[in-house]
C-alpha cells in the first residue's frame, strides 16, 4: 500500500514525524559551540547592543559588524537579552583560535573552531551567562524553522492539492536539509528571512490558484514588508511578487494596498537611513566597515562571482561552521545524485508536457504556478551571485535558502517524475527516510565531532613515554613507521594523557628537525581543548594531515619531534623519560623515498 491509498489521518502522522524529526535535529545543531555559525557573534552583539542601549546601533561604529542589518530579527531577541547577564562575553570573544582553518577542505576536527571554547560553555550553561543567552536566542531560530516547515507544507498543499506523495517528499526534503537544520540552530537573521520568504511564496501560490482578494493582498504586504525589515536582500522578492500580479489582471487593483502595507511596515527604516546616513539600504556602511571583503570597489565582479559558485554549491547542502566543517564524501555524493536526478526529471517532464499539452487550456494554471516557483528560486540565485561578485566571503549557499520551499518542490517534482504513479508513495517514503538519515549523519558524524577531541584508539601503533613537566604525557603516535613520496599526503596522530591542569594555555607542536616538511602547531586536541582545563586521566588523540611538497629532494630521512610549548614564556616544555631524565622528544623518523619508475 502506498501513500496514494492512505487517508488524511496517515498523512498527518507523517507530517508530524517530519516536524518532530526536524525539531530534534535543529535542537541537536543548536547544541554546537558558541559563535561558530556564520557571523553569529555579530548577530548576538547586535541584539545585545540593542537591548543595552534601547536604540539602533550606528552602522559605521564597528568594523565587520552586522549593525547595517534591518532590525526586525533583533527585536525578537531583545527580551531574551534582558533576561541574562553575559559578563563573560568579552572574555569569550577574545579567545580567537589563531590556527583556525587548517585543512579547511577536509572533514574532521582539525581546528574547525574559530574560537577556543571553555568547559564553562557546556550544558547546563550555569557557568557562563553568555552561553545561557546564546542558547536561549538559538531557540528563537528553532521556532522560526518549525514555522518555515509548516509554511512549506502549506505551499505544497496549495500547489498539489491532489498529490499526497509529491507534497510529502517535498516536505521531507525541506525538513531534513542539513544546511537548513544547521542554520536553525544558530543566531542569524537568515532564519526569519527564510520563514518570511516561504510565507510569501505560499501567498503567491494561493493568489495564482484562487485569485487575489483584499485580505490576501494585505497579508502579502505584511509578510513582504516584514521580510524587507529583516534583510535588504528581500528586495529580490519583488520579482516573483510582480510576476504573480502580472499573471492576473484582476489582481492589479490590489497592488496599491500591497505596496502601501509594505511601506507602512518597512518604509520607516529605509527613510530613517536616508535621512540620517544618506543611504536607505546602508550598502555604503557595509562597503566601508567590511573593506577587506570588497572584491572590486564600486563594481560588480561577475567574472569572479561565477568562478566561486562551486564552493557556494557545497555550502547549500552541508558545510557547517564558518564553512570549515566539511562532511563525509558519501553525503556530498548523495546530494549530487539528488540534483542530477531531479534536473534530468524536470527537463524530461517539461519537454513531454510541451509536446503533449502545449495547447491544452487546463494546463495553463500548472504552467503559471511553475513559472512563479522558477522565478522565486531564481531570485535567490541572483542574491547569491550578487554577493559572490561583491564580497570575498559572499559565496555562501545560505543566500539561496530563502527559496527553500521552491527548491524542495522542484526537487520532489523532478525525482518523482521518473516513477510510475502507483509506486510514487513508496518512493516518497524512501526519500524522506534517506534525507532524514543524511541529516542525522551530518549532525552526529560531521558537525558535533568537529568541535570535540578525538577519542583514543584501542591499540596504539607506536607507544611512547614523554612526560612534559608534570602536566601531560605523550603516550604514543601513529603510524609506527612513516614512509612517503614527494607530493604524497600523510596522516600523523599523537596520543596524549593529561596529568594535571596547566597554569596557562599551552600549544602542541609536531615538527621535522632538519627540514620544514612538517610544521604543525595547535592548541591541544587540534584546537578543541584548553590545557588549563584538562584533568588528571583525560586522554585524547590528535590527527594532523601533512602534504609532502612534490619538489622535495629524495631520498631523505628526517627526525620528528613533538611536545608542548608555552607561548607566554616563549619556550617548549622539557620532556622527560620514564626515569625522569630530560630527553629530546623524538617520536619517529620521516622517510621520503624516490618514486618507483
């Protein structure tokens, strides 16, 4: 039995399952460390400043801030900011990780954290006011994300009133989209924009199907105005809105009502900016306070933007943190296949539709609906291309996610087009399950482990005993022997045991002695532990990826040393053997061999 034979009650149960799964995964992503989301610390700072000063901040007063953003999202956060004292915020924002971004293209936990995180930030957050405030504010994002999912389903219901399988698969795609789930656990105004953008599409689809009314025109003005008061990029919503009105001459009489409502809700902010700063959208404030990000001043570098879209594509689906947390290759392949199958399905379906029904009057409505959806998602591609061509950090896939409902609808339509109607319900169920599995894997297999120390293996390939001034002991490494060729990438692991907390933060180093082939420095546990907080008996592994230059002279043998370094005193900690004798902390020999001919 497939979904197409099931009743309304069964469909409601499946909707509930998707909603609950989405909620649990959103909450899971919200448990991640503080300020590792895109510009999360600046969004938090905006809400914090607004709550403290009870006035909008000067957009020119701070470099690389979000003070130029419209204020609606931050108004939602202010009551929560009033609830909690965050006296440790300055301390937390000062703990930048200088080794952030090592091997950014690889999965793992090698310094994926922009900030160094303390145990005080961990649940139940009773030792850090900032942690309590951040996690409370993240709950607003979780609620907004649930609202987005409900708006998505409402859109699919209007779009496909008779096609249960289609709307359920689309809902599963939207509900278990890893990047959407990640954002839903962060403090960012993207969540409010995604919700309002989805609500806008729902109203447009209803208008095209049922016609415009005074009430629907007013609702469209409210939602679109709120979007413009959330992010300036909401101006791109004007394209699908204009199209929806253009498709129905009877709706033209309601255009003044919609525009007037938009101006009433959002106009004050743009007028205030024009009067106070001479710039209604505060674009100049962005360019001046983010000067290092500007690709070409006063010019849209479209040639650069096009070249940077492949990375944006990765971040559309599943690349977390500040873009440093890559996922496992099978997850990337899953989405590549999903896109390829859906695009091919949409193409074939469109061609067949034109051949069979090009003059059939009953298909005009379906064409209008699809036209609105295509323009809707294309508008957000325009946003992405604009930012990728304007700012060096602008190639972020999250800029197209306000088109979530449209993307999910098109993907579901393309995928199901390959299958006979009698089995589409089963395919939809499989699709929902597969997306839920991928989302769960993304959370527990990629995102959360990226900010945790790696566990010790059951067997240590090369046992060692190197004790560093009574604070920690290097008890082993891997591999047992290190052989590489020029151009080859090798993986080195160190295994540590803590003896007592250090009185200051220490660094870990692993270096080659005679050459510079190996030069890796990091805070302990590849940036995921502070020496001042480890406890006697704590153990962890550190994994370092090193690429041997292709032009290195071979054959070559070089010793490797590893240990702890005190950056405050400017010296390495002395290593001692089992007899408490000082020794050089040699851990292995790196052998570079000549490639076989």
